[in-house]
C-alpha cells in the first residue's frame, strides 16, 4: 500500500510542477491574466508599490514568478514527501484563492459559466486530494529497542 500512495502522490504532484513551469515559461501571458483578474487592495497598494520599485517589475509579473516558483517547489516537496503536509496545506489555500479569483462561475450567465464551473469543481477535487495528503503524512515508526532484547 505505501508504494501505491507514493506513486499516486508523485503523479498528483506532476500537476503542480507542470502548471508552475508553464507559468514561468510564459511569464508575460501569466502576468496579463493575473492583471485582468486580480486587483490590489488599497490597503496594501503602498507596499506593492515599494516592491515594484525595489524589483523594477510590475506586481502582476512578480505574482506570476512567485506563483510559478511556489507551484514547482510545492509539487516537488509533495512528490518527495518532504514537508508534504505543510505544502499540501499551503496548496489548499492557494487553490482556494485561485478558484475564487479565476473560476468565478457565479459572476457569469448560465450558458457561459459551464466551463468555469467544471474548472471550479476540478479545483474542489484537487483540494480534496490535498486534504488527503495533509491528513495522511508520514507513517509512524514502530518503537525499536536501542540494544535489542538483552
């Protein structure tokens, strides 16, 4: 059973590794998509302006790079089972935010929202799988005596 779980975890992580890599290979397209969907709240606008000045990049481009890198790192950590619970919880929050901002089927009329609804349901199933990864974690080790049976 552990081999099947490991294999499933690796196959599941490929989704995030691929998605992050495609975001990094097409940073400008990802940044344009982010700029069209996400508005920076006025409360954090001064801080984002400082980041833009510091890096010399607009905020959507910074977000595209950050999200792509995060998806690759989180996918690798889940595949390698190194901090899998932690990264699964982070990915739950990330997928929830991505679903809210990018798959807003509730803002679209009925015939046009079918594809967006399917994408949101897909993300819901991904969140379910991430909860399973977060809940499973590493198996506990059996207590072994230090010197054996003396």
